[in-house]
């Protein structure tokens, strides 16, 4: 049985049903930017847009949505041959040759010499003196989407529509004994009250909405029959000349008719809550199916340097990169002091070669994403010149042009609408001597860092959302992880 969606998700993104994947993602990025809570949007609208993006960018779920939309509108869904496209992608992936293992390529700071790892200066980092480390963090982060939707308290609209209906239904039941408004079928009033409570609870929780609709109309029909029966009983008493209880029966029928109107009003009052709960329930189901579990204890995926030897970019010395990642990567473990931190090692670019690791580490906390790439360079002072190139000692040409800022920009294009993305190019010395970085001039959202300054800056930036975890963002990062071979 295909799921029932809360609305036409194409309308949410403002696209046509025959939109391509690229058009859907472009519209999704724009709508997420407009509704993101950090950019002045509403959390409920952001959830609505996020659900539309999750469903329509997944071939299987999009097909389910199209089938539901076709049954609702009577218009056949647009044909899309997902299977052929996916098989073509798989064949292309299998046919792609494995990246060559670099041997002795040119390296940063202009040397091919590989130092002995045991003789490399180990970074001296003490996170305990950093402000974010000394913060008293709550041990359990706020995970979104949660395992089940969070049931929030009633708003004014719900109170003003649901409470009068329940009071009216309870009043009819009590009046049958306290005010002597009883009719021969008086037990049915209590059954109708119980039925009303059931469909109100189902609609309140956003669960079994089809059943709630059926119970609602049965409830309406029962209340209307109760009113009609009371009026008929009053009419028969008038014909029989027994008019003393006629006003009581008429009052009973009138209260029942008022109950019909209040039931319709209560159904309308719960509409927004029901739709919101359906959206949140669908997002929770998607996250439970494809993302790490809410109670997962895993904080890191991969090991620093485990993919460097066989999966580095051509033109980079893989041994030096492995040493750099093994020096700097372990220091990131201190960030786990924040309960929301999740660390993924060795990432490829979005839509990039699945066998090439271009980012050493990604640290996610809430909706903040820190991208880190590691380098092993000669001692000296590194800075950025007026052209945006990394230089050593202020001398041009001492360091090859770095592509890391462009890779951060690629991630920003993919994640910036749902996450803030920043990058750090972390540098470790390959020998004794003075070593420092100068960030007086730097790229937008990208900085040079030593192991110590990296931990301080990344920790301070992530601490704003240190107790939050976005499972869907984490899932998307894990899909970009390069498995070592």
C-alpha cells in the first residue's frame, strides 16, 4: 500500500510534475534558503520543504508520490525510466578505471622527500584550556529528525475549536441524568462521545488519518441521527397529546445539532496539526530508514589516513598526506566533548569520483559543517597573498596552488541551503623549526590553521549548535565517504 502524502509536493517546491532532478534540486535549494530557521524562516515551513526535497529527489519515493497524486487527481504521472538511468550510472561507475596510485609527485613546500613518521614533530594541543571544552554540555544531544514525531501542546486555534465540541458532547451525556433530557437510546450518547475522543486523538497525533476520517463521519452521522430521533420522539408525543416532555426532547435534539456543527469546526481546527504531524512522521520514517539511528553511539566514521595511500588525488604525495592526516586527525577527537559532534574521515566531492578522497575530515554539529584538509609542509610562516594563493615566508611560488577553497565551494553549493559550511586548511610541520600561520588575508569561509588553532576555531564555531544532530545531513555526508581499499 503506497503511503498517503500530506499534499502535492511539487506545489511545495513550485515545480511541474515533469521537472528534472536538476530542476528539483535547484528549486529545493532556493526554497530551503527561504524557509531556513537560521535565515529568518519558519521551522514548520522548513520541515515541509525538506520533506518535499527528500521525497522528490529519491526515485522510489517520487514514484510513490506520483502514484498517490495520480489516484488523487485522476491524471497519470509522468513516466520516468529510473531503472535505466540507475543502471547506466552503475555501469559507468563500474567501468570507471581506478585512480592511479601516485608515486613521487610534487608536494607542498616543493619536495618529494618523505620524512620518517616517528621523527615528525607531534602537535601539542591542550583542548582543556579552550572555552568550548570547559562548557558544561548536556550529555544527550537533540536529534533531528527524532525517532518519532514530537507531540507539541495545543495552540489557540485548536483550543477554541476542539474544547467546545468536547464540552458539548459531555454536556449532552450529563444532561440526560442531571436535567432529565434522557431518550430511550441514551447510551448511544456515551458511545458517540467515546468515538469523538478516538478520532480527535488520532488526528492530534497525525496517525491513521484514514481511520480518523471514517470515525469522524460515523460520529457526525450518529450525532445527526440522535438529533433526528429526539425531534421525531417530540413530534410523536405531540400527536399523542403528551406534551409535558416535548421541550426536553427538543432541547436534546437542538444540543445534538449544535454538536454536529462543533464537530465540523473541531475537524477544521485540527487540520494544520494533522498535516504537520504527517510531514514530521514521514521525515522520521525516512531518517529511520536511511540515516544512523537516534540512539547510535558512533561518533566517528573511518580512521585518519586510512584512504590516503590509494585514494589521493593525482599530483599529491599520498604518503605525506597520510602522515598529515595521522598527525592532525586524532586531535579532532577532543571535539567529541560536544555531544552533537559527528566526524567523518575521507570524503569525495559531491558528484565527484567515488574513488578519490578530496577532503580529509568533515565535522558536523547541528547544521554547521566544518571541512578540514591536512597538509605536511616545511617549517615557516604560511599566509595568503593578494591573489589568494598560499605562500611561505611571503615568497610567491613556494606552495602549489591549493584547490581546497573550490572544494569547499562545491560542498556549499550542495549543503549551504540546509547547513553553514566553512573550511580549514590544516598544516603540520615536517621537521623542527618555527611554524605559524597568518590569516590577516584569507579566502571567504576558508582559513589556514595549525593543529592547535584548528581545534580552537572549529570548536568555537561549532559550539553554537553543540547539542544538536541533524541525522539527514549526517546521512548525506556518509554517502560521500570514500571507503579505504
